[in-house]
């Protein structure tokens, strides 16, 4: 088995775990959208960027594919890839690939589509 994590503390198991045991918080001012009109502007967001422990979507899923689905799917694909790499699981045979599974936990997903449904 293997693990993959994308959390407000960081991208990857090592970044998340080291920040967790150091007592760091994943909470901060909302940066993914303009929240100035909201009564609360604090949230726990995935740290985006190209630095250590930050999530760079381009490193995990091509932009062309990311346009087809919500951001949480990109997060899930990245965490699944991390877990497979951590497990050193790269099945070559079709039978082995069919027996491969990934368990994903998400607090909420698809909120971008719910809040902004596509135009007909």
C-alpha cells in the first residue's frame, strides 16, 4: 500500500506530516477567489505554487485535461499517483491493473460546478 496527500498543510505525505508535527496550521486568508464580500475570509486551502510542499497542477495533469473537470478531481489524481508511487506499484499486466484500487477521501467535491453550473 502507499499514501498520497493533498492537504492545507501541503502537497505530499512528507510536507503534510512534517508541518503537522511542527504544529503548523493550514488555515489562512482565502486566496483562490475574491472573498472580500464574505463575512469570513479564512479557509484551509491547498497551497498552490511550485515551491516545496506546494501543489503545481501542471506537474500532475495536463491543462487540456484539467479543463474537463473540477479542481478536486485534479487533487484526487495527484494524490492517487503519489499513493501508487509510494507503494512502488506500477503494474504492467492488464490483470494486475484491473485489481488495482485507490481509496480517496474528500470533504467536499464539485463545489465549483455546483456554484457555477455550465451554460446550456
